[in-house]
């Protein structure tokens, strides 16, 4: 008989991906959604506490959360509403409407339901002034 060659489904996807694929720079989606997810106070990226601890925020590296659990708690909040997954921020009208057009592909909170701590707000404002 004829034998069909079996390929793993992700192999063909990997080969099809190019350097211009927006998903090449995508933030890892949260590993679990029900508990322990947090949203970045500045960009609203949603990840687990562990992901922020291991990888930091993909949009806000200046927060320097990697390997600093206290910093993760300061710069993120578990109190947010709704989530939108953005695959191609540059061409998505939803991403532009939510002001996520310049962010990496990933999962984002629609709304933060927590006051941004004063120190973190000052860091964000300082960062924004430096870009003008």
C-alpha cells in the first residue's frame, strides 16, 4: 500500500511564516484566563503574573518587571474588564480605535478598573514626555 507521510500541523505553519508576519513579535497569550491574569497599567497587555515576571511587558520594557515580583504587582493589575485579542495591530481598525495600533500582537484589557498608582503614573508621563 501507499503510505501517506504524516506532518505535524505546526510544521507547515512554521515554514509559511516570514519575517514580516506580525505574529513573530506577538506577546505570549495568557496561559490561563480565569485566575492570576493581570493587565499592564500603561498598555493594558494581559498576561499571567508569571509571564510578566519571566518576560516583562512586551510594550513597556521600561517598567523592568523581569525577575521582580514586586515590580510586576506595582505595574500591573488583576482588576480589568473585557479582553480583545489583537493579531495585526497596524491594520486592525479595532486596534486603532482602542489605541493599540503601535502595540505588539497579543491579548489586551478593554478597561482597567483600578487607579494607577501615583509613582507608576509619574513613570508613564515621564516616558511619554521623552517621546515628544
